[in-house]
């Protein structure tokens, strides 16, 4: 059991059972709220990433399912390994290090292990890993926001005692584990990180479809989460150390710096590429317009001689038609003249014949009176 209270919010002390239920096998297996909440976060991340991949990145569900299997396994291994490497003096044997049910995982280890598995699987399946990382990153942020409430049920991942009168003093909480003799006044750093992730998740989703290059969303996530974790980690009482450094705070700083620089560089390159594309389109458009203008001009030049030739040909055709008609008229006139001449000759011959007959009659001797 763990006992919590939020006096600044008017919430008195209440008890939380870390165990949700017990499975009646192998002598009883306890299923803790922490594990249930982590699983819910993984399911939420996978659901979001699959939908985003399908509708915005053109990646099918089967591919995302394959990616999830390897990524989740590698993420769990990485989370445990990260924690163990920073606490080697607490483990007597390799078997002790494998007992993850006794507690001890780190989110950055999960991100590193899962990220490596995701990259390798993308290369094997010949998927664009930047597009995949863009689809997955906001889902991971959502899972982190949900997963931090597992810390709430465990009564862990809280911060130092807040200064009275500080801006977030009203969110102060008290924590008391079963084996503690007194309660501890602390900052709810698990709540800070959960809210920070929710805000980042909303902002990134609003900007997702406006991204200028593949990998931009992932870099936004890295920079956003790294910046918040860098400050929140500084307030925690259970940080993992390497020497005198809070390792998660250092990693958060590196994520913020690297993510921001690469994000700015990517945006600048995308802007220059867009300008270059605009100049190319402008020049190409001008060249195309000039070519079209030249083509039209050449077409008009070729059309003019053809028109004149057609005019001359048409005129000659008309003249020939006219001449043919004149020849036909002349032929008809000649036929009529020939017909008239033949008729006149026939009439003349008949008149001459009659005159010869009369002369012949006059020269013949007449009969008695």
C-alpha cells in the first residue's frame, strides 16, 4: 500500500493498493497497476502510430504490427538494461539483474532500445524509417503521458519539497510507503511530466500535417521531451547517476540541443529547396511560354504562303471554269449557225427547180385553137 494526499487541492490522505489483482497460478502472480498502465500506454501508442502511418505516411497495418513486436521487446530490454547499468553495485548476479518484477526500468533505455529495433526493422522491411519515426513519436509521447500514472500508483518518481509560495506549491503532495514512519512532502514530478507530454502531444498533432520534411515530427518530439525532462529531472529525488551527473538530465539536454539544431537545419534546407523549386518553376514557365510563342509565330509564318497558293489555285480554277463556259457557248452558237445555213440552201434549191420547170413549159409548142 501507499498513502498519498494533495493538501493544496483539498484532497486528504488516501491509500492505494499497488496490486490490481492476483492470478491464481504458480502460487499467485501479482498483477500491479503499474504494469497495467504501462500496457495501456503501449496499446495507445500502437493504435495512434498505426492510424497515423496509414493515413499520413502510407504505411500498412501489417508493417506497423511487425515493427511493434520487435520495438516493444527491445524497448523493455533497453529500459531494464539502462537501469541496471547505472545500479550495478545493487546486483549480486546476472539472475538478479533479470528480475524486472522487483522494479527498475528507465524510459530513456526504452527509447534507445526501441529506437534501434525500429530503425533496423525498417531497413530490413525497406520502409522509410524517417516516416515511421514521425508516425511513432507522438504515440510514444502519449504512452509516456499515460505511463507516468503508473508511478502515481507506486508512490514514486516524486520530487523535492517545494518552496512555500512557489508557483506550483498548490500541487504539493505527501507520500508515505507502508514501511515509512512518516510522510514526505514532495512535488508531483510524475504529474509535471505527464502534463508536459500531453501538451506536447497536442501541439505536435496540430503541426503534423504541416511538416516540411520527413523526420521533422520525431525531432520536434525529441526537442520537446528533452527540454521538459531536463528541468523536471532536476527536481526528482530518485534520479539515476553516472558519477556526479543525473544521467537522464544529461540525456534530456542532449536530446533538446541535438533535436533543435537538426530541426532548424532541416527547416532551413526545406525552405531553400522550396525556393529553388519555385525559381525552377518560374524559369521553366517562362521558357515554356517563349517556346509556345515561337511555335505560334512559326505557325503563322507557314500559314501565309499556303493561303496565297490556295488563292491563286482558286482563281485559276475560276478562270478555267469561265473559259470552259465560253467555249461551250461558242460551240452552241456555231451549231445554231450551221443549222440556219442548211435550211437556207434547201429553200434556194427548191426555188431554182421551180423556175427551170416554168421555162421548160414555156418553150413547148401549143395545140389547135
